């Protein structure tokens, strides 16, 4: 079998690509980054000097933001813990007191709850209620 003449193969190439930089000469090389075709080192340098040589942007998957409950301060009590307050026997009994309910309503609408609590700690029903709340919260945190 006769060895294949390489030059014959080259002649058979029907598809040639023009240089993507000068658009005149037949391209012989490919840019390894953006795969643009170029004919010579000169054209490659021109190509690299421009800003057209860019890797195709990878498709970034956009994940939906997950809503996370953010604690405003370290002292903020976990909402789940606050829920357990409603099941505590002492607290439920306290809440049957009309006077305490009134105080709590005022506390709710108070612009300065800290100050309100301080002022009302001499109310036995109120101070007792606060202690009961703290007891439940502490209990939960020990776990
Ligand atoms: Zn060229
Ligand atoms: Zn390139």
C-alpha cells in the first residue's frame, strides 16, 4: 500500500476559515481562551490587545433567597420559646388576672417597654408574671 501523501490531504480540505482578526488570511490557529481563529502571531497579539477575548460566561444558577429569622439582639427570645410561655400553668393563671392583662396591654403599646417593666415591678401580680416568664425561658435554655 502506497503511503498517503500528506500534501494531497491538505489539498482536499474544502473548508477553510478566515482569520477572525484581519478577516483576510486563512486561519491556522485557534485562541485557546475564546476559540477565535487567527492566522498569525501578529493577529493573535492584536486579538489579545483588544477586549474581545473572553471566556464564555458560565451560567450561574440563581437560588431563591431563603427567609431566615434574624435575631435583633442576643437577648431576643426565640419565638418558639415564647410560644411555650402560653402553655405554662403559672403564666396562664397569671393571665386570668384582669389587672395584669391591663398592664400587659399597656406594655404592648408602650414606647419604652423596658422602662414600663421597671416601673411596674412593684406590682406583685406583674413582677410574679415576669418571674414566671423568665423561669420558663431559662428552663428552655438549659436544655
Ligand atoms: Zn489575521
Ligand atoms: Zn481569544
